[in-house]
C-alpha cells in the first residue's frame, strides 16, 4: 500500500502516510492555523515515508460529519493531488472510521464527536453493524437508542466529555470510555480505503464534497432571515 490519509474532522488534524510496511503519522492540534500547515505537513509525511505524491495509489479522508472548516481543508488538498496525478480519493464516513477498531465489542459502540450547542455527532453500532444513522443529536435522542442492560463503549475524540454528560443525565446506563486508545482515524481510513481500492469500489467523484448533517451557521442565518 502506498497511500495518504487526512483526518480533519476534529480540532486536531492528522496526516498518515503508508509506504508498504512503513507508516508515518503527524498530528497538529493548532486550531485555526490548520490551513497554514496543510501542504507543508503533507509534504513532510510523504518525505519521511519515502513517497512522492505521484507514488500514491490512493488517498483517503473523513467524509463527515465533523468540523466544517476542517473537512473542507482535507477535501481541497486531496482534490489537488487528484487533479495533478489522477490519484483516486476514498471518503469514509467519519463515525464509521472512528468505530472501526471496536466493532468486536460485545455491546453498543457509540462513535461520537462534540457538535457543540449541547449536541453530538453520533451513531450506534452493534455486532459489527451500524444500528442507527449518523445523527446530529441531543443526549436524550442518543440515550433512547441505548439499553441499560448492555455494555456501552463510547469512542472518538470527545468520548470522555460525552460519557460525562451522558452518565450524569442517565446514570442507569453503563458506559465505558477508551479515550486513551483513541489517536485519530488515520489508520482506520487507510485500512477501509485500501479494502475499497482492492475491491475496485468507485472512488469519490469530482462533484462529491463533505457530508454535513447540520446546516452551517451561514445557512441557519440565511434560513432565519427568509422566515
């Protein structure tokens, strides 16, 4: 495998380059300065992995949900590589990538990202399958999909915060957090995308973009003005 993955779904943007058995990962928790370091970071991880952009068999990214600005950054960067070298791009749903390493958990797996405004981007997986769609949901809405008799595993960059909120509101739920094991979705992106690549699944098309399951603030203001 010769590939590059960018996880820009949360505040910490990560870059993962794989050259056969060699993997290079860079994480930058720099907030609003991500755009300044985007191209230098791609060049850096490719160089350390002994790769050029032209060597890449495919690239992968989180397709959403997640940070509006972050998702746009990774799409723009990888589409530039696609335009220059014809490199196929595979967009993996963010919550699927987060849940991927934990699908053998005997209970409910809840991949989660803090969506602010007292809401979370979340889904529920059981027995390796997605049981509820990716949602921009309140704690109450998520709790209705969980059973107090099952073991619940919350995973993702904001799993610890989510668990604190959920157990405070619903103490009957048994929630475990493995935040210490969460780094980023880069490795999972590469594994999922490589499977898609080998199975000849069609990559992302030119007109495809991030999946936003919540309107942007600009769209909300525009809608409010129209009403």
